[in-house]
C-alpha cells in the first residue's frame, strides 16, 4: 500500500474547493458534505498550507 503524503494527494480540485470555501464562508464540513470525492482531511491540509 502506498504511503500518502501531501505531495501525492494535492490536486488543483482541492485547491479550488478550498478557495471556494474560504471565499464563500461555506465551511469545510459543508463542502465535504456537498461532494463525493473530497475528504475533510485533505481540505484542511490544503487550507493550512496554501490559503490561511
């Protein structure tokens, strides 16, 4: 089983979703609920590293 690191899970989709959450005050939990393919953990990582 491959070890997941931040570099191999990052995608532009995660960045765009995180920017949308930040710009609309939607909240990470609600974004995860609205999508099938995004996880809360991945969105938090992108938010911490690239947005906040």
